[in-house]
C-alpha cells in the first residue's frame, strides 16, 4: 500500500486507553509494512476529525455510527487486537 492509512484510536477521554491502543496499532502496522498516520482522541472529537478508519472497543462503536469503525476486544492486549484486525490487515496489504 503506497498511501498512508489515517487511523484514529478512540476512548472516552482520548487520553490513556486510546494512547495505549495507538502504540499497539502502530507496532502491528509497522510489522505488516503498512504506511500509517495514527492519532488518538476521544469519541466526540473522532466524529469530526476525519480518518480512513477508527479503531475502538465495543463500548464506543455505537457513538461512531456511520463512520468506518474497526472494533477490537481490548485497548492493550496485542494478541486480541491483532486477531481482531487480521482480515482488515490483509485487505490493506492487498490494496
């Protein structure tokens, strides 16, 4: 994939949990050779910020209705996050 994928990691306040998720997502994308620009923020800001994808946990997916949301089971468990994003990662690598 030549274009950087713009991603927002989202939690309620845009501080701790989304920052931890940001680090995990960046590491996963790096390992898969996918160019990226990842930011973290709260769910209110995510609605207006604009991104190719929003990554968050189930608790916030309803607030993101109509946006390109990828749901993960954890903010910090790398194995679960990578499992949850596996098919999406394959799509990105094939693009």
